[in-house]
């Protein structure tokens, strides 16, 4: 079990995007940034370039070895497989539905993402979206 690198009191849920230390809350993140303790990691691989549609053109995954060995993300889908979602015409067609788009906006704005997803899974359209996403990434394993 890991502890927050800032307060040493809670289980960390987040990583600093610059230096990758783990922290548990917004206040710990602000403390970390305010104390000038954030030292961005030197990247051995240049960051991936995005095209105009936001797709990454770099074939390398921008993950660190620590991320790959991290037990907290045992069911993480590799980035190159997630990129396949952006290439799916079936998924694009589903996302043209205004009801689904509003549902996705409400999920994004929800305070409790877990509860919001449980509620969304009662909607057949959201289940269809979830199934389509899983099918895309699983077919390529």
C-alpha cells in the first residue's frame, strides 16, 4: 500500500503530470507545486506529436517503467490500443447521438464518477457504447 508523497497520510489517487510523484488530493498537489519541489522528469523519448484531430502519431507509449510495473493499474489498456478507438467509424457513429453526448457530458461533470457510471450503465445506449469500445480494444489483443 502506497502513501501520499506530500502529506504521508492518505492513499494516493493521482500523479503529478510533470514529476510523476503520487499525491492524494488537490490540496496536496497545490502544496507540492507551491513548495517548488516539482522536478519534471527528463524524457528519454520525445513526447508524442498530435495531429489536428488529437490523434498521436508517435508509435511509442509515453509510459514510464514505473507505470508499467504499478500494481494499481492491472487492467489498464495500452495507449496504442486506445488509439484504435479514434479510428472506429462505428464508434464515431454512436457518438453522433445527441442523447449519448449529453450523457457523456454529465458523466464528465459528475462529482462521483463511479456512481455516475453505475447510473449510466442502466442506459442501453451507454451499454452499447461501452460494448463497442471493449470490442475494439479486445479484438486487437
